[in-house]
């Protein structure tokens, strides 16, 4: 079974740059992977580079999806999701009991 991954922004810190007020400088974000009743959680702080003038978005116009896109670009999110999935898969316990076969002696 594949896990469901939920990425979330928890906080952002702004910095004041000439011509680009309220530029996002630091983002706290997380990923929660859920598979059945099991969960894995990771969180990060990511310092963002100064945006180019033609790529600047005013703070009031930012969306969570846009900021998450920056964060996922700044980390290897595909590797992280694979690692979290592997950990969840490893938690699946398969009983080592020969009696689970119908022809096994009780």
C-alpha cells in the first residue's frame, strides 16, 4: 500500500530588501506520510535565496502551493518521500508462524 504524503508550511520569516519588502527568507515546513494507522513525520527549516527581480512575488500574494514548491525544490523531496515510504513499509509485521497455513499441524 502506498502512503499519502501531506506537505505543510508552518511558518515563514520575512526580511526587508531594497525594492522587495517582506521577502520570505526562512520557511519552516513538514511532511507527514500516512499508511493505514502508521505515520512518519519530518520537518525542516529552509533558508531561501534572494529572488530575482522578475521572479519576486509580493508577500501578500504568496500561496502555500508556491512556497511549498520553493521548499520542495530546495530539498530532494522525492528521495525523502521514498525514504519515508520505505520506513513505513518496514514497519509492516509479517508473523513468522508456520501454523498460518491450512495444512500445518496445530
